[in-house]
């Protein structure tokens, strides 16, 4: 897959802390900040041209969300990404999302729903990292939008955090296979079931998409002999 020209760690020069948070989260998703890599206020300040205060606040937030792990008062690392993390992520989504989609169906603005789904669609191979990241963000936005229709703030928070981990997992798959682990046909059947508010079909289609995606992701991991045994980390071009 073609890398972006230049680093994704673009300088933000005092931009809103939310922008800095998103940029650092993107770096975790794309493994620019690799699993188990050491991070610090100095490292983030240098990479992203942000203040130490902003770096400290973001580190605290990401640690609370378990995307960073504090090993000791002086050592913080990017959270590992393991097979157990992959399996737990899919299990959690298979428990939550079928019911969320079924509950949300009567309340959805389907014009917006269709546009959000179209943003996830991509024909052919995904050949560059910018497109890959854009599709992953669109997929997260689609799934968070569904959760927002139920109007349970805590549930929305859970889904958003699950989707951030999903982006880390699907990034690996795209890098290995050049596609997302689900197809347009899968999404089409789900949208049809939701439009007609068929709760049983919605649950079945959602579970089918997640189960098929899990199978494809795990198969790709097991067949990729360059993945690290503990951290699911693809070697960089310099390794």
C-alpha cells in the first residue's frame, strides 16, 4: 500500500486540542505510533508540535481509554494490540450492535444514513494510506451515528471507543489485503432490513457482517508470517 507523501504527523501549530487528539489517535490506528511503543510528553510535543500541557492532557485521556498504558510513573506505552484484543472487540460488537441497529431503525434519517454508508463504499483495491484511513473514519462515523439515534450517552461512548479499536484492527486487514473485511453486498442487505424495520433481519444481518469480518481478519492474521507473535504489528519499511 502506498504511503502518504510525508509523515502523517502534520504540524498543527496550536490548533484545537480536539484536533491534536484526533491526529494522535490516527497515529495509533496507523501504527505511526506502534503497539507497545514508548510515548511521552516530549515525544508527542516533538511529533505533533503541540504544547506539553496539551500532550499531557491527551496522554491522560488516552490512558483512561486504554489506548495508552502506564507501565510506571515514568514510562507510558501505546497499548498492545493482540489476538485477544481482536477477539474481545468482535465479541463486544456482536453483543451490542445487532440490538443497537434494531432499536435505531425506526428513528433514522435515511437520507443521511445512505450518505454515511456511501462514504464507506469503495470499489477496487485500497492502494494508499490516506484512503484507508478515510474509509475507517467513515465506517466509525456510520456506526456511531446509529448508536446516537438511541440517545443513551454512555452507550454512545462505549461504541465510539469500540470503533477506535476496530479501526486499529481493520487497518491491519487493509494493509494486508487492500480491502475492508466486509462487502457492499453485506451493507446493502442490512440497509434494506433497516429501511423496512425488520428487527429480526437487522439483528441477523448485523451479526453476519461482524462474524464474516472476524473470520476474514483472523484468517489474514494467522496467514501473515511477518506479524509479531505478541503485538499485531506490521514491520515498518525500515525493519
